[in-house]
C-alpha cells in the first residue's frame, strides 16, 4: 500500500516561541570533566496546545508537527514526518533527496509530568525516548538524559547485551531491566508511560509498571557508575546524568534517530 508522507519544517514561523532569542550558556567543570555548552534554543508555550479529556496536553495530534524540532536545531529533520496520522522516523523517506536525520524533541522544558504514547518498531529496530534532557552543543541527547528503550527484543542484538536484559524495551537503558518484559513484537503497537515526580521515575509498558528509580540520590549515582556512563568511562555523561535536568531539574522530551524506522502516536503530557 502506498503511504503518503508529509515532512514539515519547523522554524521561526512554525514554533510559538516562548523566547525568540537563542543564546549559549557555557559551563566549565573542574577536574577530569570536559567543558560543555548548553544551548538555549527557542521553546514553545503549552498554552497553545489542546488538552484531552484527562487533562493532558496533546503534543502530537496526527496532523501537525507544531512544537517539534530537531535536537540542537531550529527545524524538523526530513527523516521525521507524518505517516498516516503517526509520527514516523524513516531511514529512507520516499521522495527526499539527501535526507537529514537526528533526534527529535518537543521544544518545552518539563519538570514533573506523565508522558504517554504508543510506539511500534521495524523488524530489528532500535530507538529510545528521552526526558529532562538538555541540548548540549556537539553532543548526543542521551549524554544528559535517561533513556526509555524502544527495541525489537527478538531481533536486535542490543537485547542480548548489557546486564540482565537492561537494554530491552522500556528498560532504563544500560541500568535497570524492565520486569516483566512484556513488549509486543516488531510491527505491533505498544503503550508506554513515563512518570517523573520530584525525582521519582516510573516506567510503564503495556499498562504494567516495569521500572522504578529515583534521581539525584546515591543509588542513582551507583547505577551510573555501573553503566557505560560511569565517571571513568564517560566523564561528561556522568556529570550531566548525575545532575540530570540541571539546576532547574527540567528538560525536553525527545525521540531517537537510531537509523531504524519507528512509529509514534497519541503523544500526551500531563503536568504534575
């Protein structure tokens, strides 16, 4: 069946901007942690988005990419678009020459919230969901954000890596495995919910609680030290993740370009 793709560039006109100015803030850390630059790019105001019957803001309504842009960019990369009412990342979008990839974010800083969405992944596919993320110049989104893994558990090699399945679907990537592991196979829709409330984070997959942890605690630091984000292995990631959300304890929500097709729909956020 032929699919109809619509690719929308979001710039100064497409975004309702909370602050039109773009400025850079430089943070220099002592010791072994490299200096880094936090980008202060345009954000949107939630007052311009509708709420559903549950009181949650509708971030994607199936017809518009208003509020979305690339991580560290002022537009939506052309590998992201709307496909039959879903938000889709396409590794090879039809009719697009020299397609641009990159992670996608909703341009608003969230602090305490419930994020809900549905997702399905291509055969052997890999993607992820990020939250409380900062836009760090020259760095990937996952350097400053926990990751709720989106994965084809049966066919992607990452499912067999890590420890005790902590890289499988809905796990806190490389730190806590989702239990029970109840993801549906590639090509089938899964329901996801991430609750962040005063540092306590809970992952839900297909209506079951599968992961729970608390940010900014000694236990959180221990999880980081046992992962690929340890101070020894990746000092900048350790610094940013150990203080996830920065001083404001807030950040953007994003979805990953991991090079595989992924579909998303019914994306909502309720502020707590």
